[in-house]
C-alpha cells in the first residue's frame, strides 16, 4: 500500500499549532499600490484558522 500524500499546496499555507492552524491572510501579495496603508497594516501578521475549516485542512495535511 502506498503512503498517503499530503496536499502540497495546503502544506505550504498552514502550520499546525496548539490553538489550531496558523495561516497568512489573503490579498497581501501584489498590486498593493492602490490599497490604503490602513488596509495593508490590518492584513499584517498571521491568524488562526476558523474552527469550521479545521476538518478540511486536517484531511489535506493527513493529521
């Protein structure tokens, strides 16, 4: 029986912590000139994934 593979896209985006899954917020990668400074500041840092999305990420990461 072959090994179960991890979803490589999810592995790059989520990190398992005691509180849940840590992830970066969307809309902060390019075309930032039109975005206000306040909006860019609010998108800084990382967040913990919502509890309703946790089972999906669990399945993708095979945890």
